[in-house]
C-alpha cells in the first residue's frame, strides 16, 4: 500500500465505515475496515504497518 498512512476502522455500523472511508480516502489515507472486533484484530495482526485504529467503543 505505497507510502500512504494506513488506518484500520472497526465499527459494526456499515454507514459509519462508509462515511469514515470516504473522508479518509479523500484526504489521501489508505483504509482497511472491519465490522467485527475479531476480524479487526485479525487484520491488525496481518498488517503490521497500520498506523492508527479507529474503533467504535460501543460495539456489541
């Protein structure tokens, strides 16, 4: 994923993921996303170059 900063979004609300991805990509960030914490942790372990995680604190 070239030299862009990589952001992981973890949120169970699809609209939140959509909106955040739209804004972050327009600002030049590379974005990965997950709708579950388990999948998000798996992505985090697979991609050691993730710079920041944005996570919904009220997930079920």
